[in-house]
């Protein structure tokens, strides 16, 4: 079943906005998770946040090691250590930048079954959770890089911005 959702790309406004808290986890939210997963798989991602599909809700989907995490209203409770990792993002197509993140995190969230979950994560899972929680807080990949790196990747950021503008004007002409 194809989804009507699309991936929002830099600099669309919803990406830099802190998402609203999910008040009720119901079938509508579970269906949204299913649609987000379809889009994430199609885009070959490992995580996707609701605002990346144009939905102003604090929820994200993460998949690694054959495990699917459907997280609602997540919070990072504690961070430990530092690690640099080359990250990409579905909202920044073609851009990969080295980001400094916590090596280990303790995360709290509500599952799609409305159950509280506390996780201790390390390595790549910790990085992916931090990346998606950043999205829900309106923090972009470009916000996590130094001014020097921003200057270095400026041509790619300009291209993404231009491509987004062109795509949005094409969509506007359809309607």
C-alpha cells in the first residue's frame, strides 16, 4: 500500500519546529507509524521523525538490528562520553557530515502500545536515537556542525535548498 506521505527537506519550516506532544496513542497514531515505516524503507533510512513527513507530533520510528522502535514523546535522560560519526539525513539528501554525539544515552519514551520504555543505548543505536530526538526538538543536522564545516558544505546545503524550492513549486502547480 503506497503512502501519501512525503519526506520534507531542508529548509522546510516544520523541520526546525519543536514537535507537539502526542496526547493519545490510538489507531490513528499506529497507522501513521506504519505509513512512516513504508516511506523510511522506500528512502533506505534507519529512522524517521514525524516532522520529516510533515506531521507536528513528537513521534519517530527507528529500525536497526531487525528491531523496530516506535517512539512517542521521547526524552534523553542522561548522556555519557563522546563519539564522532558520519551522519546522513533523509531531509538533507546527499549530505553526510561528521557529528559529535554522546557515546551512550539513556532514553525514556512511550511505545505505540502506550507502555513506558526506558533504554540504555550505546554506539550506532545511541546515535540514531539522538538524531531522531533532535528532529522532534527542531534541531537540524546543519545545527550540529561547526561554522567551518557549515562553510565547507555550503554548496551542498544551497543545492538542497534549491531542489526543495523547485519541488515545492512543482507541487504547487499541480493544485
